[in-house]
């Protein structure tokens, strides 16, 4: 899980979540990447900015990495 700051106000219809500018939201990198992929394709900009990550540099986020 990581923390992301919304760069604008927007509503994600798929999840029903409202994002408000400058508010911080906790989600997985995969969730944030999907949102940013969609907003980049539609509006030309990433609307979430990562501000804090729990990922240790050099380690994969893939849970199969430890198996």
C-alpha cells in the first residue's frame, strides 16, 4: 500500500470513489496505476501523485516473489 495525493477533483465511476484535490488516499500501486492509465489516456495527465510508498527498493511488489 502507498499514499497518493489527488491532483484534481474527480469521480471514478467504476469504483464509485470520489477523489478531491490535495486529499491523500491509500491504495495499492496497481490501483493507482490503473487510475493514472485511464486519466492519461482520456485527459493527457496522471491525476494521482505518489507521496509515500511502503515498497522496499529492489523488491518486487509481486507476492509470488517470495515463493
